C-alpha cells in the first residue's frame, strides 16, 4: 500500500504490517490513485538520457511501464542521485512514479 499523503510504502500481509519505508510520489498530484495489479514490466538498471536519470530496478503498476514502482533515481553509471534520495518521505519528486 502506498500512502501518498504520508509518503510511505507499507508492505502488508492481510491487515498485518510487515514493513514500512519512505517513498516519493508524483509532483503536481500526478501519482495515480486506486488499486493496481503488478504488471509484467520489471527489470534491471536503466538510464533515460532525456530525463538525465535512471533506476537500479523497477516494476510497472499502470499502463505497462508508464507508471513504475522504482528505486531512487540514479546517474548513468548507477550511483544514486543524493538530492533525489533526500526527497524520500519529505516531498514529491517524480512525474507520477513511486520511488522507494
């Protein structure tokens, strides 16, 4: 479960909370709301030169890769971008994806 308001991801088994972590969601209220199935799109590290950032891993949750649950943004060589990681749990930073 993703709490956009609290910027947290909660892993649950039924009503039992197993784990919680900080997250970042979409700027301008762009993260979709609802119940979604994990889609087959998932993968290894990628880099989007147009955006100037990538991720170490991802899983699609809406529109087959348009909206992702993904790692904190990375540089082309794979290191995390520190100022993007600093957004976790603090404020929105994505274009609709959930970073964790």
